[in-house]
């Protein structure tokens, strides 16, 4: 299956980039675990030229740190209306919904999932989401679902092996 040219990937955090668990230590510090496989996939897709946005309903300092590490292009936290935020971003970037891929796992992601050209849900997403996305990953949230989605896109849009070769060459030079 050939995908439309994906120009922007929109990521949720809890349940997508993480396993959805929120750990808070005795000092009130929130701790999240992120998959390095997802991170490498994001780096590969950015090398190919895809932009990334994180739109999350919660605010977390850990997400801020991880987004900076991965050089995420757009980070929006504490967003109650993901649809309005994405509309604003698409207008700013002059990108159409058919060039957007979204991965989400729960009800607050549904409005943007329904509009996107390509949509994914982790294997452990809410049933209402899995019923409406174009693809369900075999991986669970926080366990490589984002990487699986990215590889699907890149394998359908480019010579994947050549992309990896160029990516590795670029990183080593």
C-alpha cells in the first residue's frame, strides 16, 4: 500500500510514547519511560524530512526533556482541544490533513484521528480508537509502536534500505 506523502507525524504521549503508566516519586516528581527504538525511528524519519509534533493533554517535564533530545519540531502540552491545536499548526505549516499521520490511543485523540490521512493506534489502545484508525501496530504503547508506524511509512514512501544506509553514513561522518 502506497501512503500519501507524510509531511507531519503527530504523537500522543501517554499510551503511545510511554506505556501509559504515570509514576510519581515521594518528592512528587513524575517519571516516564520512553522506548529508545521509538527514538531511533523518530531520528530516521526526521532525516527523511518528516516533521514531528507532540500534542498531549497533560504536562510533564520528562516529555519536555525527551522532546528536546529528539529535536521534536513542535511540542504542545496541557492541550485539552487537540483538534484546535492541530488545525492551528496545519495552517501555520500549510499542510493538508491527508499529509498528516497521527498515532493515538484514547478518546481525546479521536477528533484528530478521524481527520488525518493516515492513523495508527498501539496494540493496547482503547477499542473505540482501534475501530477507527487505518492501522493497528503489533507493538504496545511505549514498546516500539511509534517505530513500527515510522517504518511502515518509510517503507511505503522510499527505498528503505538506501535511506538507512544514508542515515548511518550521515551519522558517522
